[in-house]
C-alpha cells in the first residue's frame, strides 16, 4: 500500500480521526514526543505482533524518527500477512517541520 505523507497524517490527527497507528521507536523517544500511536519498539515487534493481530486487514500507519525503522517494520508486517501497511515518509522529524 502507498506510504503516507506527514501532511496527510497531521490532517488526520488534527481532525480527530481514529485509525490504527503504530510507533516503532524506543521508549525514551516516545516519552519525548508521542503522537498518540501504540508503542511497540521495532526490536520487540516479532514478539508482540499478536497485540496488533486485529489490524491485519485494516489500514495500519507506522512511524518512527526518520522513516527507516518504520520502513523495516512495514516490510516485516507485510511478510506476516498485514495487507494495508503505510509508512510515514520522513517520520517524526518531517512531522515536526510542518
């Protein structure tokens, strides 16, 4: 599925839209700034994938600091049968530039 821009993400968050949103950064990064996503650090994702099993066939937006870890998370999730994973292009760094 096509990745998502920070502009689209901000618009959706500002409107109060509810969607499946995953943050794959580390705990300390999440504590510094969190956009309201469920936190599962990338390294823990294989062991905690059951926590998001219900999202398998729904849109799932994944973000991290720059888009690199969330890109890896997207590849992993797709390999596990998730069908509508969208990576936030540029991550939270790009989001903060808005």
